[in-house]
């Protein structure tokens, strides 16, 4: 009996008696193999190797199967037991956001293969999902992911989640920035009454930011300054909610005069960032044009006149945030624009007439081109596709007004805001732009934007002042240094425009208001509306 019990007819490492009587496995069931077939299931692995090690638990004997000796594919994952036991599966994946971007720019599959190292991994023949990431082993082989690691590319997102939830490539390390959605963005302006003006204005933004690897930080940026920031507690995660921040009266007045933009910047755990516009405020001239719903706004004259004062107001945008001198001018300018837009129109027209008289306007607008396009478009109430003539008219006149405002600030400094209403200031501007003046020669020599900045600084130094426009230059010790400070502090240019001369051709005995009314100027409606 003992000799017969140890006999192994097929040489698979299991006695005939054991194979005939069956083996208890970890599930509690008993399985039977063929004592006369070394490989009962024909998968290329001997029965004894598949059955694995014997162990005892609570007085009962079990076999810890390496694979099922009576199944070709023990776990039903589409890979045979032989493949999972003897073969290693190859995969390729990027391991950083930068590497992913490099691969995405490759021109061919051959180039991609050269950019990503080939690696290998094994699978468990008893587990259909060896790494428990939600993808079956055969699916991972097809996708070229690592079947023995939950996160092939190491970006913090399980392979299964990338495929099933996020619809992203599990072999590309997360390179995409978070997705930001602005659900609502509101602004409540401080009011001005008989008792004065409210001290604060409030911005309220309802947002959500999502990223497969988690959002690490969300910033609310107004004119380049971070006003609020949201950081998750603990690990990076999706963020969202309502965020508030306030501005004081001076800044709010500047925003009303120049327009402003609030962006939401979201950064994920890998440093990939995106920036989304949450709120764009036109200056109140551009905004008013969009709100006036009657025929007069849709005329060339209305577009031209509206744009001049809108551009002039916008020219105070950069310096108002960078220098106290100009910042102090804004409340006065704000009230003048609000209470008497007609005088502003006439004043701006006279400023442009003086600039055109000496050929300064065309020189400047040719030198300063491009960077103000976004700001102009924010304030332009006309749709380029629907009203191309009005859109273009507004654009050109807006750049005119902007140029007028900038030159006035450069020449008159702290008195610039008063130039639109005081004839003495206009005379000073006329004298400064005379063809024999240093200012005139400096401006006429401008060939490009950098030359323009240096010409302005040089002119101011010759005239014996350390103030350049609205920028305070006390810290700079040379013309080159001051030019650099100027470019950094203003961050703004002038755009090409043609000076409209219709209002400057008024007869000597006609008042600006009468001449405007004779042309059917819609600005009288604006004046009554504000009052």
C-alpha cells in the first residue's frame, strides 16, 4: 500500500493517489487532476507546479495554488496561466508632465518609442486584475500599462480611474492643467451720494476647479495681484465654492475709469496651471454703450465719440496702480467723467487736435502697436462680425483717446486730469509739443516701442525732473535704468489711430455743446442718464 501511494505515473510531482482522491484548495472546494497526464489542463504547466505549496490551517490541509491545474486561464483575464507564469508583459509610460509634453510633440511612433523607456512586469495567474486598479490584466497588456502597479505613470491617478472616469491616457503622466468653471461672477460698485462715497466695492466669484491628480492651489488675480487664494487641507483635491474680496474707493474708481479683469488661476499637484477669465469689467463708457439700447449708439459718430473718451479714461489704468501721483488724480477724473462727459469729449478732441497739429499723433501710434488690443476689445461694445464699420471706428478712436491721455500725463504730470477742462493746461500742452521743444524732438525720433520709452525718460531728464509720466523714478540712476523702470511700471503702449477733426472744425462763435447738439450728438443722452 505504501509503495502504491507514492507512485507518480505522470511525473507531475503528485502521487496517483493524491490526484485520484483530489486536493482541497483555499476556497474549500476539492479539485481532481488526471494521474496519467502531467499537465491536466494542457496549459504547459505541470499539475504539481500549478497546485503549489501545501499548508495546514486549523487542522486541515490546503494547497495554495499558483494557478488552477484544471483551467488554462485560471483567473479568466484573457491571459493563459503559462503567459502569466513564464512571460513578462512590456509597457511604456512617461513619468513627468514635461516628458508627456515632449512625447505629444513627437512626429512619429518611432520617435515616441525613442523617448520612452521600455519596462516589464509580471502578472498573477490567480488574479484577473493583478494590481487591483480596476483594469483586467489583458486590458493592461493592450493599453501597455503596468499590470502589477495601480498607477503606471506615477501621476497619482490609478490606471482604472484614468480610463473609466477621466478618459485620459494612463501611460501619459498628467500634463493637463486643472479645468476651471466660472459659475457666476459679480461686482457691486461703491455708490456715491450727497454724503460721499462708500469705501469698498465687492467682487464675488462662484467657481469650481477639477483635476484628476488634484488641485493644489487656486488664486484669484486682479490686474496681476493675487487677491485671494484657496489651498486644500491635506492632499490635493478638487476645489470649488464662492470667494469674495473687496477693493477700496480709490481702486474701485480706477477700475470704473480704466476697466479691469479678474482671473482665476488653478494649479494641480504637478505644477500644471491654467488661467481663466472670471470677470471683465468695461470702463463705464464702454459699459454704457452696451447698455444704451437705441439707434444713436449704432452710428459712426456715436462710436467715434464714445471711443475717444473711453480710450482717454483707459490710459490712466497702468499708472494708477503704480504711482501715488496718478492715483490721486483718479477720483477727480472719475467724477468729471461721470458728471460731465461732454466736457471730457471736447477736451480730448482739443488734445488730439494739438497732437495732430505737430504731427505727434501719427508718430506715436506707429511706434506703439499691438499690446493694447485686448484692452480695447474689452471696452469695444460692437461685434466685429455684426457691425464691422462701427467696430473699426470705435477701435481707431479708442486708440486715439488712449494716446491723448498718455501724452497728457507725460507732459502735464499731476495736472493731466485737469487738461480736459482747463484751457491753461491745453496751452501748456501746446507749448510742450511745439516743434522746437525737447519733447517734440524726442517723440519724433521714436522708431519703436523701446525707443519711445527711452525718449520719454530722456525728455523728462532734460527738463530737470525725476518723474516720468505717472512713474516715480527716484530709485534709478541712469537713463537706461529709468527706461527699464518705465517699461516695467507702465506695461502699456499706444496703438495706431487717426485723429478725427470734425469737432475741431467748429466755428469760433459756436459753443462745444451747441456744435455737438447740431451734429445730433447722443452724448446729451448719456449726460441725462448719469444725472
